[in-house]
């Protein structure tokens, strides 16, 4: 590498470059996400969470008894979103995180009528922030340019774009928390790992399993009980705050008070280990993790070869994500409901797996390496189709029968399939250009700071 002083670079260049790429990533991702948020067709899971936030800001309380809500009044599944709380009030039942994170946006919007736009913008901004955290974590162990590419692939070649960034789902919050945990662990900020773990469980209470397993495994790997203590204390404090929220909103101290948990317990009792449900999470044509993100399969051999050399925190997240996914598929149907494109219950697994996969790319075989660019390009096209078209999703009954993207491509006939082929060729070309522009081995050393 050339000497900065000799080349006339300003002394501040290294520090400036440390924030330029993350800022550029954030601005690019947030802008594209905002452009593609849902405006007309929004899942009631998202709409009711947004309504709860708007109503809290507008009325100053969460109570909705006596209100006529057209979206819910004549819905046969009304009880999924409306609870008769222990305090005698009628309230919207949603995870604390999805209601809390949009309160600032609705306060700033100061809208006299309900709109999902502030919620959608919140989802876009939070998900863009997740990509920055992921990039910051990865750049500790791989070249920054490759960390940037991996973060873009995570954010735009997966349902992170079509689900988490499309509206405030619980996964919007959990992904932020998990990417923050990765950043905190990669930089040794164990208190912050607990903070972001708390964010994750505010999105989905069951994410506490990820926080616990990841914290314990890293602590055991480093033989340092202080790591477990710090992660546990802070995430535990977040759980206590969640209980306080539940008490104020629903009149009960239980952190699960925002949901009618009988549905989950009844399903779990009847399906203690449903092989169909477990497999559906992974290989269902319209909800399967491996169907929508086949790059995982391509990278698995490299992951196995790299396993012992990977940072302990990335391996801990893989095990934690697997345990969480197994639990999630035991508690509820893998399908995750309607009115979204891709999968949503697998997004936590994706976030937990991505750091390890990204840091294993250099161990890909020759053929797999040639396929990586084309495969990511096709995934990008597939996800972009649903991100721009809110009506592209398939009904829940089609989960085992068809795939939304394949249906759309097939409807386009020869032109549709030709576009997929062109996307693959463009991906191959971009991959060749990326490799050709690779920096020297010295330049590829990750930052130590």
C-alpha cells in the first residue's frame, strides 16, 4: 500500500473512510426501502401494530372499546388482533417492540387519521440500520468491500427486503437486535450485546432463546463468565421493562400478555414435533428458507470447511438460530399467515446464519464460486418482484403447492424466463468484475479497530 503522506492524502482519510461506506449503505438501503414500503395492501399483523402506535399517540391510551375500526369490525379473525385484557379494557394485541418502535414516527407525523406510512418508513430505516450493523460486524473478520457486498445480499436478495423492510413486523425488530448482537460480539461490547438482545426479545419474546444460547456459548468458548453475566443482566432488564409495558397495556405482568397464548400452547400440544411443520420451515415451495435463499445450500460446504476458523460468536449465533427455528416451528404453523412475499418465520435464522456464511465464502469450491453471482442475482430479482408489487404474494393454502415468484415468471411466458436467464448472466458478469477489481492481499486485511 502507498504511504498516505507520500501520495498527498489528508491525514483524516482513514477515519473518514471508516464511516463513509456505512453511511452510504444506510442512505442507499433506506431510500430503496422507503420507495418500496407497502401503501395499499398491508397485512393486518402490520396494520394493527401501526394502529396501536397511532392510537397511543392520538388518544394517549391504548384502549379501543367503543371505537369502530372498519378493518377489524367484520373480520372473522378479529380475536387474533384484539384482546380483552386483564384490566377490563379492549386493546390491540401486538408484540411490544412493533408498537414501541413506531411511536416516534407517529408522533412526528401528527396525523389525524390512521395511515401506515410512518410505520413503513420506520421499518425501512430500522432495516437499513440493521445492514450497517451487520457490515460493521463482518468487517472485523473480512475485507470491508466484501462485508459491504454480504450486507447488500442479506438486505436485498432475501425476504428481509420484502418483509422486514416492507412494514413493521416483529422480524423488523428482531433482525435489528440480532445484527446489533453480531456487531457487539464482534467488537467485544458485551453490555451492548445484552442491549441488542433485549431489542430482539421485544420483537419476539421467543428470541430470548437466541440471546441466552449465544451469550452462554460465547462465554463458555472464552471461559469468561462475565460475558454471560453482562449479556444476561442487560437483556434481563429489557425483559423486566417488557413486563412493565404489559402491565400498563394489558393489566398483566406476563411478558406474553400481548398475545392469546392459548393458540400457541394448543398447537404445540397437538404437534409436539410435527415433521411436516419442521420441514415446511425449510423446504416449503412458498415459505421455505432454502427455497427462497438457495445461496445457503451453495455456501454450506464452505461453512463446514471454515467452521473451526470462524469467530466463536458467529458459530454461537448459528446454534442459537437453529434452536430458535426448531422452537418456532413447534409453536406455530410454519406458514406465518398471509399477505407477505417470501418467508418471515425464517428471518431470524437467516440473520443468525449470515455472518458465518459470509465469512466462509473464501472457502467455496471453483464451481460453487462461479454460481454465487448468478444465484444472488436471481434471488435479487425474485425478491425485488415482491418488494415492488404488494399483490405478488400467494395465499397460505398454496404454501406447499406453488412459489409466488415462479408463478409470476411463468405468467410472463418466454419473456419471464428469459429475464431470469439475463439476471443470472448479469450476476456472472458482475461477479467477474468484482473479482477483477479485488484489492491487493494487503488491502484485504480487515480493520483491527
